[in-house]
């Protein structure tokens, strides 16, 4: 039986592909790797929207008060980092660079630190209560740290796809 992809060589019984086509198929971003890819795209869109809206609020506040506090400057810095990190991570991920593992771990860690800054710090300093949106932000950050960091550290597929 010939390979179903190239139709030149004999195929393996399990996959229907020859060895060369199997190697090409293994190096593709597919399967479980679609989830981090979708997460990166959504993170870029979300962070760009949040950075724009928060910057407009800060500019309006500065026009009224002529003062920007340290907390607001730190929040803008976190939002800029929260925008640039998924941007760089997506470039590394979709170009399948060797440093993708490290960049994705940094992406998830910065997401968790940012989530902690915007939710837990606000509740601790202002004695506020958690809102539904705060819980969503924390759960999103925790999922990245608890699920995806071990996946990028321990998965053999990551070595095949990103470490040529």
C-alpha cells in the first residue's frame, strides 16, 4: 500500500503515511497544541483591548487631576507587558522557534502575575470583595500555570514540534 499523502513510498500500517510524511505530520501544530494557539490569539486581542481602554481612562483622569499615581503607572506597565508577551509568544509559537518552550512559560507566568496584581492586590488593599470577573481572571491565570506550564515542560511533543 502506498502512502496516502505522497503516493511514492510504502506506508506504515498504523497511519497510512510513509516515514517521511509521518515526520512532517509530527512537526505540525495540531491536536492539543491548538488550545495554546487559540489562547495566544485571544490573549493578543484581549490585552490590546484592555490596554486601549485603560489608557483612555488614564488620559481622561490625567486631564482632570494632572496627576497619575504609582498604582496606575504600574497597571499600565503590566498591561503593556501583558500585550507584548503574547505577541512575542505567538510569533515564536507559530514560527516554531526553539525558544518557544521558554517563551510560553514566561507568557503564562506573566499572565498569572498580572492576574494577581489586578485582582488579589485590589481586594487586599481596598478591602473589596471578589467579583465574577475577578474570579474568571484568576482561574484563567491558574489554568495557564497549572496545566500549560507542566505540559510545555514535560511533553515529548513539544520537543518534536519546536526543538528540531
